[in-house]
């Protein structure tokens, strides 16, 4: 079997399984980890989409995939929401230190993602001490990113969430881990928050209304760096990408980015205001 045939078969496998996974997510009422079928399906999907493929654009733009992609991403977001709530509750009852969260299935992915983000930030700013205060929008019930960022950057972080359940679970987990001096959970919409104290604002990939949030950041603190979690290549089947042109229209310029690979699902784009 030649390389061309292998790539063709890999592409077809992804196309077929993506449609299969969509039907399962659409049909199942329980999208939480308590449902073994959901666990099996999501694990297999992430595995297939983490295998390097040269024709990722062809796969993403395939008409039958385009027809279901937006609805599929909505179902995946709902499943991720349920997964974070589920494990957030477990860890809020059992964890005693940050390392106890390493049993989470995607712990290594989050650790590598934040590692690349911190490395890029060190390239972009003259001193890590410039990042004393961070705001993380969409921290959720399982704030792995804020916890890892706080540990590495030694900054205080406001963890925003607009959903009451993730807010309560995440707050309980931070209390359990005795990280309240570094992580402050805030039950508030990112579109109304005052970012005056923030040196850096992270916006999670699943947060809606990013444009309105960015406008609010500019209104209250145009000097803050904005970090947007995005997706590229084949991973656009899991998350919507950030459009750089849209950020430029809002008065921001791209100053750097991390690059996703077969192990790290999300990329991160860093922006600063053109007027600063």
C-alpha cells in the first residue's frame, strides 16, 4: 500500500467516524462521563483527530462534514461541559493537591498547552513579572488552565464563569486545593466585567460572544494582552477557530501564537491593541 492510499484511507476513516460520532452525540441524552458510550466515542474521536494528516483542509471542507460541523461542535461543547462538571465534582471531594488532578484524561494535554503558552508569553514580554494579574474567562468547573498558569506564572487570576453550576463546582475545587489566594472565582459575564486590573486576559475556546467581550476589555483596559484559545487544521472539527481579521477590525493586532500539534488540540493567539 503506497503513501497516497494510506492517506486516502485515513481521510475516509475520519470522515466516516466523525459522522458516526455525530449521530451518537445527537441521539444520546446523557453526554456525561457516566455514559460509557460517550466516553468511548469521544476518546476515539480525539485520537483519530490527533493523528497527523496532510489533507486536513480537504477533510474539514468536505460537504457532508460542513453540513453537520457547527451542530457537532455544539454537541461536543455540551459533552465537554458535562465532563468538566463531572470531574470537577469528583476532585472537589477527593483532591488535596494539584497533582491529584493528573488522573484526568486530558491532564497532559492541558499541561503541554499551558507550557507552550507560558513559553510564548516569555518571548512576547520583557519580564514575567509584568503579568501580576490575569483574568481567565470561561474557567468552568475544572479550572486546569488557571491552576497551571497560576503555578507557573505566580500570578493571581480572576476566574470568570457565567454558568452557576460550573462556578460553584470550580470555586469548591479551588477551596479544596487551598488555592484561593491565587484563584478568585467570579460569577459574572465577561461582557460586563471590569478588566482594569488585568495584565492578561485569557478567553477559553468555548466562550460565546467573544467580540462583545473583547470590546469590553478594550473599554476598560486597552493595555491588557488578550489570549484567545483557537483551533487550526483538523482540530477545527472540534472547535471554532478565531478569525484574526475580526480581531483586527476590533482594533487589535496579532503579536504571537502557539502552534497546535498531534498532542496539543488548541492553539493560542495573543493580541494587543493597535492604539497602545
